[in-house]
C-alpha cells in the first residue's frame, strides 16, 4: 500500500489549526492515505467532548482524514502515558502505518526523543532525582520535569515537559520504543494558538478558546477559526441542544456516586492512592458543586486534571483493574467513519484483525472477555454522555448509529 499517515487527536472540536497540522503532515510525509485515532465522547484531560464522536468523525472526514478509528474510552480518559500507549498500540496493530505525526510546542524531534529515551529506560540517577522531587509533595508531572532537568543538566531541555503537547509527544515516542514500532515519528510545531490560549490569532484559535466562545455565544468568531463544514456541523448540534460543554453537566451524578461509595470503594478507582480517597469522600460530603469539590481536593500534589480524570472514572465505573486490562490487551479496531480511501485502507488490513464495523456482530463473534469489557465501557460512556443533552437523548447509539461515510 502507498504511504499511510497516522494522526492521534481529540478534535474537540476540529479547527483550522488541526487542518493546518493535517495538511503539513501530508506534505512532509508524502502520504496518500491518512488514519486518525480519535478519542470519543470523553477526553484525556478529564472532560467531555463538546460534540459526540460521530459528529467529530464527520468533521475529520470532511477535512481530509480518510479513516477514523475510536480510541477506546479506557485509554482516552487515562493518563498521558496510557493515552499514548493505547493510541500507538492501535496504530501499530494495523501494520500498514508508515508515519505518525503529532503537534508539539517544540518540533525538534531529537530533543523530544532524548527525553522519551530517559523516561523509557529510567536510568538509576534519574529515578533517584524523581523520588527526591516527589518527596517534596510535587505532582508527578512537575516532579518528573524537575528530575529530567537535573539528570540532563542542560538548559535547552527547560520548558519542554511543562507544555501539554510536548508531554504527549514524548509519551508517543516512549510508546514507539516500548512496542519496538517501525512507525516513524514527525513533530509539527504548534504555532499561532496554543493549547490553553483564549486568543484568536489570524484565523486560528485553540479548542479551549472555541469552547469558551460557545459558552459566550461568540459564533461569528468561531466561524473564522473552523473549516466551514466543521462549523456547520457544530452549529447543527448546538441548535439541536445535543452538545456537552464540560464535566459539570454530570455534577449531581458524580456527587451522588461519591457520597454513596465508601472510602474502600473509592480506593479501587485509577489514580486514587496515598489516602486521596479520604480527601475525595470528605469533600463530597461538604459541598454541593463540582467546582467546590475540585477546589477542595486539588493541591501541588494532585492537579485539577488528575482529579477530573478520577471523577470520570467514578462516573463511568472504570476501575484500576480496567486500566491494568488495557495495558495488557491489544485494542480492537473500532471504525467510526471513512471515505473511499478509508475503505481501501480497511480492505488492506489482516483478516485476523479485530475490526468493528458493527458492534452487535462483533459481540456475537468475539470470545475475548477483555475486549468485550473494553467495548462495554465504550457503550456505557456513550449512554452516559447523551444524558447531558438538553434535548431528548437515546441510549444504545453504539448499536443504532451508522458508520459515517462520505
């Protein structure tokens, strides 16, 4: 098969910066085919997708992606490490991807690779530095950043690990090493609008800025920073009241769940350790809003993002054993949508691949309990997500929604 490009994204929502990244990636790699591994209805920083996974799929296909595959929920709302591992495992399992492209604040692949090598190999001195930093009560990301700088003792590596896209890029590179992948990585420098920026620069704005614009009804500004078809799809969902601004839409469900659970139950959720279950339980018993809950719990040690991921684990019933399962399981290939090129890509995959184009058919034929559990989480995540719609919502959309084809 001709050159195939892999992209890992959330497209929350798809904007002009994503289109620029896609076009630059195709230009630099000479790829004729493109595959996107995309998170579904919930995303890595412990939040909701603004629109559902099928709408995001249509946005991506209209903008030049050929095949969209869903990153299972158990990876998509997990730590950067598990998110990256799941996505790279999935791309690698296709056995046809030549290059993976990611956006990062620093596009020097050698610098990113040097750091990923240390994190993968974990030399003794680095581990000692890391443990010393953790003893100071720092969050793991901050302690790791400090330990890397101490180990390398070179200022050119400063301000690398404190940038969100750099962090994910390094985790992708680490995962490529772990799975001894032949996929070649390229980094496209993120410019104009950065991850948490709320500014519009020329025709570019971050996904964070766009979501804020939706809250503030700045639709003329949104029109400037999204491809036309993607904007039209977004507006259609907003007009139909089928969009979810953020995790606060599940405020009562989360607070109810925490109050109902014991501290021993809370301890079974991923990333809950060091007595954090007590802080979560006490906070839920003393406040009535999610914002209050998060503010009470967060600290230097426990970032807001980590807390929000934990809240999603609780909402969706994802346990530590589910995360362990995800680390030891090759994910299925869940197709959300494709164009004519995407159909060609699918036809080139091995007949032994666990490809899902129909959830019901896969369930009837699959005998792997790990894959069925992973799929159960995805289906439940969809059913929970649509409960936040302001219009009527339906369950079982994973069974009834057709593949998006253009």
